[in-house]
C-alpha cells in the first residue's frame, strides 16, 4: 500500500518550468536604426552609451584624417552596433539556468569585440588610404636624373624620331642645359622657362619651391635645369612648332 501511495504521489508531481522575467522597458530596433542612420555615433547613444562615446571619438579621428571620407564606414558600424545592442538589451532576462545566462553574456562580449576590431581596422585602413592618396610627391632636388642632355640634343632626338625619343625619355627625370629663349608667368603665378632648338620648343614649369631662383633668369642666359618630362605635342593645325613639356623643374647651380 505504501508503494502504491508513493507511485500515486510521483504521478501527480508538478512539472518544473524555467521562469523568465523581462527587466525594464524594451528598446525599439526601428528607432535605433533611424537615429544611427541620421546621426551616426550621436544616434548610437540611444542603444549604447559606451558605443556612442567610442564611435564619436573614433569618428572624429577618422573624419579628420580622411577629410570626412572615412565617416561612411563609421556610420555603417554605428548602425550595426545599434542593432546588436538593442537586441542584446531586449534579451536580458533572469532565468534559473546559469548556463543560459552565461552564454548570453559571452555572446554579447563577443559581438562587442568584433565591432571594436572592425572599427580599429577601418581606422587603420582609412589612415593608410589617406596617406597614400594625399602623399606628397618627392621634390625634384631629391630625385636622381636618369639622363643628362643638352636642349639641342633632346630636341634633335624628337625631331628625328619622336616615337623612339618618347620611349627613351618618357616620364623620366632629365637634367638639361641650354640657352633660355624667354620666361613667362601665368595668372596663377606659375613660372615657365622656355627654350627653342631645332625648331622645337621646350617648356619647363618651375617647381613652387624653385620660383625664387627662376625669377632671376633672363632671356639669353645659359642655365642648367632638372625636371620631369611629361609629354611631346605636335599639331600643325594649332601650332606648327613641336613642343616638349617638363614639370617640377628646378635650377641646378
């Protein structure tokens, strides 16, 4: 009889349920998206105060280094961060399962680590792109001349075989010497030193740092120059005189 009562008691045993209690008012994913889409790091404060502060500091640095170009990925990260933060915030529950609670905490930490790594990667990548895009070209004075010729020689080479001469001098730094035909200055303040030999004009655009030396150059003066060859033009309809063009030229003393 005792065994029968025990079995009856076990049969009517109440099932156990995991109790979940939602803490606080849930945040809206739609509001979080709209705020971060419109205001970026500032809007992220709605979903995560810590995230908003971090992204505002990071956005300021990236925006300054990239002249605003890097703010596009910053905005995207803010939107993603806001969505994850709202989701994690709304899923905070008290359960009787420590394993589940610990799992949610670990997942949240993992998401934040991924976002921080992504933000740092964008910061580093944006800085590298900015430096490459706005990299200051080296001064002609610091470059080694790949050829040393007279104005008469280089104009003769183009006069006799322009295709061959283009391959020989193309985009090279050339050291030249010759007699100045004239100097001129355009409205922007750029100074040009012109030579003429073999009925070919050589026009040299002076480097900004060398303008002081160029201003003292006079027609008929023999000078030594170094510059970067940029092209050869010849169009009988526009100008019957062929022209060689150089830029970033400096006076070699």
